[in-house]
C-alpha cells in the first residue's frame, strides 16, 4: 500500500515568518510552473519532494483566528511550529503549542529568521523547554530545524524531516472509507456563489456527489485543485475548492455523504461533554506575571482524581476575542483577575455563548473553580441559579433559626427568593413537570442574611458551608432538605 500524503499544518505567532516559509516551500516544488497559478486565497496546497506528495495548510497566526488554528490542528498529521529566532516564544506561540499537543500528532519546530544578527538558538530551545515542548538535546524527541526562508536555507532540511517523520508513522488506508472532509476556509464569491476550501480526510469526493454539513448541503458542481485547475475527484489528504453549496458552510464543519442536522450534532457534542463532566477547560488572564503564577499554583492544587482544570491558556493582559475563541472551541470558560475587556469582546462572548468572569480577590476566583470542579456549578447561562443542602439547624435564643447548608451549585445572594424541598429527587421531579400541584415545594421564602463562619456576607458561591437566615422562617425544616433559588 502506498501511503497517502501527510497533511501538515503551519502554526505560530504572527509575523514569525509563516507566509515566507510557505512561499519558499512552494518554490521548491518540482512543478515550478504551477506556483504562479495557485489561487492565493486557498490556504492549502501540495508540493512534491523526492517523489513524496506533501499537503500543507496555512493556519492564520493572528489571535482572532484562534478557532481556525485549533481546527487546523485537528486536521493535521504533522504540525510545524514556526518560532522566529529574533523574537522567541510569544503568547500566540504558546497557544499554538497547546493546540499542537492537544492534536497528539508529531511536532516539528521551524526556527526561522536565522539570517538576522544576534539570534540565539539555545535560548529559544530553553524557552520552549520551559513551555514543556522538549527538543532533541533537551530531554525530548521533538526535532528543531534552523532555517532562513529569505535566503532559502534549511528548507530542504525541513522537507527531509517531514518525509522521515511521516515514514515512521503508521498510516491507515482511508481511501476505501466513506467520504469525509473538513472545511478549512469558506466564503461567498460574487460570481461563483458559496465556496469552501476542503481537506479530504477519508474516501473520495467526485464531481456530481451530493454532500452535507450540519447547516447546509452541496451538489458538487466543480472541484478546483490547489493550482487553480479543475479536477474530477479528490482522494484523502487532497485540498480542493468546492462549488455548489446552497449556503456558505462554517469553517471546521465536517462534510459527508450522509445528511446530518444541527440537532444530532448538538446531541453528539453534549455526549462528548458529558464524558468529561469533571474536566473544566479554562482560559486564564491576569494583570501581572507574578499574579498569574500565583493563580496557576493555586489552581494546580485543586486537581484531584475526580476533577481537574485543563488550562487552555494563561497569559497577562486584557481579555480578547482570541481568548473567547480559544475557550469556546473547547467548550470552556474565561476567567480574569484584575483585568478588563471591551464591550465588543463582551458582545462576542455572548454570541459564542462563552462564560467570562472577572475577579479582584483571588479566593473568590478559586471558590468559583472549586464549585465548578465538583461538577455542581452549571456554567452555561447559570441554569442552576442556586442549590444547597441543609446540613444543620441552629435555634437561637432570640427565636431566629440559622440553617447551615452546603452550597453545591450556583450562588445565593441576600434577598434571593428560594424554595425548600424535602429531597433532590423531589425537586427534579417538579422541574420535569411543574404543573403537578402535588409536587409543590415544602416552603417558599427569602434570604434575609448569609453568614460564612463568623462573618456576614452578601453572596454565597458554590463550594462551602454557609449559614442562612430566612424571612419568613421555616420551623419544620430538617437536615438533607434542599434549598433551591428561583
């Protein structure tokens, strides 16, 4: 069996030389005459090196394209991480490392701009080691290739490394599978209508096929190769531009011959999240590096055998749209300490249905995470506004009753309207069918005061025991009953 071509994704910080590197690779192609005919907006193409066909995807480096970069990582067989030797490891370099590791494919580091004076390759290698990307000679097996695309030095070494890396990989023959493709770019062309640049992952795509994504469908009118020429079919690892969509498909959409719908996709996504209910994906931003390290240390201590925080990215500075994209692509949240974000970022977060929270006291941030890790805090739109279980009751000489309760979901505040139920099952049954009169709560009241240990507080987030004082009081209350916030 002849191996299919590898799909190689280029990742890295903006202005670190990705485009220049890609241009240099294209110019090494045996069929040089094809270079001028490449459709420039199609971000995937193939080159031939020593009779080996290689497929490249140019993944944008700007933070606004974080999600596309994440999806590009999922498509790839090999990832090239571009690091400019004159600038070193940057925030977007770190993001790219995280995506590359998550994709669990071989990583090759391209050390670019080595023609500039004063660069230190050893310093770059040490910086990458600190980010847990261990190169050869630094305790790891990741290959680093120094090069200068401007002077066309090291390009052959990089291509040779790619070929050798691919030769060591065990590759399944995907040509006989049902067709599956991934949209890596899409647009609405004024003349040709909706277009999509696609990498074929499995099977074969032919002109005349009918294909579907969760939000649109396509009768394939034409397939355009990376060089701008029409082709009749596309095999695994082949990049093509597809004409014939009814509407523009979303970047990252999966295409197949089988009709799907948004509901089935949503259900599959929920099942995937359910399997990882104890894992919280988090993007963390702080005002200073010292504070960030302190937060990371505190968060690391929260991890246990049942739950953990998966830190997608930790950085210094304001919360950006890139942070939102990174969190939303992983179904995570964004937390910030002593940082702000602009109104357009807030609007963007709402459009992505991504939770963003900021804090000025470290323990409040840690408390929120503690509640979330216990699998009890409903983060999406806070559907569970507040839920607690009574663990003790104290009758005071004044006639007041303090209800000691552990808050296991959401948050309570003074003046909140609440209801008391005799059990969690009772509450869940009511929520399933609120019209049944026999399922009404035992008692309804308001939160008058909240107490944490010896201090009165205004709110009670999940994860701790609090003292509740209600008005009116519920004298028939008993332990194990549930307090639910309306």
